[in-house]
């Protein structure tokens, strides 16, 4: 996929805060700049999913307005909405995992 960074596998991998803490631990650094860079790297995929979901919602809305393509437009809109909520959950998991890891190592 052209919109998604290629270094992390599938974009539909479900993350929780424990998995994110494990990713930060595997990084092996306590430097706040390195941790911030790692968080930004992890946030790249959910941000791209959010952009893709916006595109799908707009395209699906356009297809639905042209009544003939409504058969394709309605699933586009529904899948776009699902991707929107999925990416929001991923971003929330990354943020909570980051906050938990930073609190556990005592970095401000």
C-alpha cells in the first residue's frame, strides 16, 4: 500500500498498552528524544489509516450520491467509519502505553 509505512507489518494489527510498553522496552533507551521518535514511528500507521478512512468516507459519499454507484458507496462509507474508529483506538493505545512506560522509568 502506498499510503502506509512498510516497516511494521500489517496495519490492522491490534495494539494494546502492554504491547506498546513492550515495544518501548525493546527499544532499550531512556532518552526522551528517542522515546518520542519511537512513539512517532508507531503513530505513523494509525495516522495513515485515519487519512485513508477519510478518503474512503468521501469517495463512498460521492458514490452514494451518484445513485448507480450506491452499491459500492455504502460499503466504502461503512468501512471508512470502521477504520476511523479502529485508528483512534490504536492511537489511544499507543499514547496510553507511552504514558505508562514513561511513568515506569521516571522520565518526564
